[in-house]
């Protein structure tokens, strides 16, 4: 039981950050994280050390996010209400608009680019973990993130 507590304490912030990068909702990220750890606890015997523990946990969290998204088709998980609730009071209106434009541009990216961008920019995950989640190389993750950034920059120029 001590090992499970150590795993939870070591990876909780990491998995929650990843979940937050997927949904941009603090409460939903908490729900996804809790469910991911619950499922990991139930299936700990299936973990075969074929990948790192954090990769396994993030994969469970991603699957949970996809399940929740399917269940909530009528709700918008890509809602931007987090911009209002998580901002500091000192942030200017101009900064808020720029963040909104970046996120709006990111939502228009194709799926792997969008998810890799969110994982890196919002979840602050290392490229090695992103690569493991997708079963790709670290170079693939770096290139995909770079291309996503380039596309966002191009779209941001259209706003100017």
C-alpha cells in the first residue's frame, strides 16, 4: 500500500497537468486524474514495465478523457471558460485576447498537432512522454509541436 501512495504522490501533479492540457477545466481534470489513478490501482497487475509509469498513467487519463467526451457529446469540453476563472487580476485585456486567439487557432489544428501542442504548451509535458503516449519517437513529438506552433503563428498573423 505504501508503494501505491508513493506512486500517487509522485505522479499526481504530472497526470493532472496532462489532464488539464486535454480539457482546460480544473474540475474535469481532477475527475479524470482521480479516475485514472483508480483504474490504475484496479489494473496495477497489468502494468508490465513496458513503458514508464507516468506514460501508463497518462494513457489511462487520455482514455478516460475520450470516454467522458463521448458521454458528454452535448456538452462542450473545449469551452474556454477557464480563461476567465484562472486568470490573475493583473492580466490585461490585450493578453486575454491574445490567449483566446492562440487557443482558438490551436483548436483548428488537425488532431495530432492539436493534442501535442496542448500537452506541451498547457500540460508542460516533456517530449519524451508525449512520444511514448503516441508510440512515436521524441523527434516526432518535437517536429509535430514545432509544426503546430508554426501553424498557430500563421493564423495569428491573420488576426493582426
